[in-house]
């Protein structure tokens, strides 16, 4: 099957995974009421989900040693098991379990898929190609979240899970049919997991790239976790309206992915990242100002998410080429960076919002974007803070300085 067709199919498969991953944000209050728990309790569960995602590198050798197809199938099994648990026995425990298993499934599936195309598509065209698969992120908000909102409003908070479990089974069948069997990694001597870990953890540009993921995701999660509560508190938006707001955000993300496809390979990945991070910081500053009306809030969210999506989709192709001999391992570490960042954001979001309001949330997002810009400077060797710090620690006389 031609790679272009596979890219489109993967885009739709990832809509399913991303819908589960993202629906917790606009419906955070709805899930809390349905489960009979405080908002802070669910926020902590989301933070725990992101903490578990930090262990993605434990699974990194799966895609490098057992093959991309095996890792994708294993990820789908985790996802489907989590959805089935809530479908059969809806409770706070199974809801939390579903979030964790879906996270592990996504963190197996995504690096394997990105590595699969990284193995087959030249670097100079990789930004455009991966932007197609990343359109699933925005489509999950345009199509997936409104559908989940309809099911929740019609049948209750747990209604999406039987559908998602069935779709997981369908995903498994599609991957079995579509992806050819790869040679077993034992025939490829360069896939020792310890060598791969060492190759990533001793590579300064790779560490800088991972830190971009940490700070950009921390800033995004602050707004992600709060925007539904903020809209509900400010304007009294209910389930259907929140689903509509999610569709607006999804449209902004699709637009961001389109911009990446048109510009990132031409501008260069680092320059595109710099533009995205700067634009996202500006959008975060504008949110509290323009968000005094419903239209203004949605327009601000549109700008915030289009710039963040530009960051994310420009970042992935850059990461695929930093350590090509350990591509899946590095991409797993990159997802770990996103999980760490999202955990930081989730732990801070409700605490800051409930005590100080939305403006400090936006200002903290700006600060995290500045940290990401500094990390980008390290990656492009335009800023040399980290090497200087490491050199200072290696000096025997540093205690006297």
C-alpha cells in the first residue's frame, strides 16, 4: 500500500486514540459530577496519568527491537482494555485505569508510527508527511469530542467507552492488515536498548529537544485543563456548548497542521519552532484580555491552539532526525518529556486557577514558553547555558568559584 494512503489511514486511527486522551479536558466538570468526586480529585488523576506517561522509555525498545507493527498492536491492546474496563464496570477506579492504559497505549503507538514513517520518508519531506498524521489531534476536537459530548448528554458520563472499545478492536484489525511484517530485530545488531538509551541521554541536542517538549506541554496543559472550567464559570456554558468550543479548538489545530505542512519544511524546523513558541506566548498573554466575552474567549483559544499545534508538529520531524540510530527510543523519551510537562501543568492548573484566577494561569504559560525558547537556543547552539553549567560542575575548583 502506498505511503500516502497509509498516512491518511493513520490519521483517522489516531483520531480515536486522541479523542479518549482529550475528552477529559472540556468535560472535566461533567466527569467529576458523574463520578461524584471533587474537581481537584480528577485533576490529580490526570496528573497521575501524565506521570505514568513518563515511563514511556521503558517501552521504547519494543519498537526498536520487536518492530514498529508489534509496538502499535500492543498499544492498541492497552487502549482497548482500558475502554472495556469502564464499559463493563463504570467507576472512579476503572475511569482512572482507562486513562492510564490509554496513555500507555498512545505512548507505544505514536513513537512506533512516527518511526515507521521516519524509516521510509526523507527528512526534507518529513514535516509535511507527519503533519498529515498529526491532523488527528485537531480532528479529535472537531469530530470526536462533539460526538462524545452528544453521547454523554444523551446517555450519561460513561457512554463513550463502549464505542471506543469497539473502535479499538477495529484499529487492531486495520494494523494487522495494513502494515507488513518487519524483520525481527535479532537480525539487526544495532538495536541494543542500552546503546539506544546511551545514544539519546548523551546527546545534548536530543536533551534540549526533549526539554522543549517539557516546557511547551506544561504551558499548554495549564490552559488545557482549565479552559472548560473557565468557560463554564465565566459564561455558564453547558455540555453541548463546551463540545462546540472544542470543535473551534480542533479547527484551530487543523489550521496549525496545515500551516506546518505548507511552511515548516521550507522555513526549517528550528525557525518554525521559534515562531510557534513566540506566537503561543503572545496568545497566552491575550487570552485574559480578549476572553471577557464568549466570542473573544473562543477567538483567543483559537489563536492559542493554532500556535501550539504549530509548535508540536514542527517539533516532531526535528526530533526524528536527531538520533536516527535510536529513533523510536528518542521519540519515546520525547513523549516522556510531554508527559512530564503535562504533569507539571496539571498539578499547577487547578491550584492556580481556584486561588488566583485565570490571569496567573496565562502568565505561567508565557513563562514556560520562554523556557522552551531557551531550550531551542541550546538545540541550535545559539544559546550555550547548559554546556557551561555542565562544564562548571566538572571543574574541581567549582566550590571555590
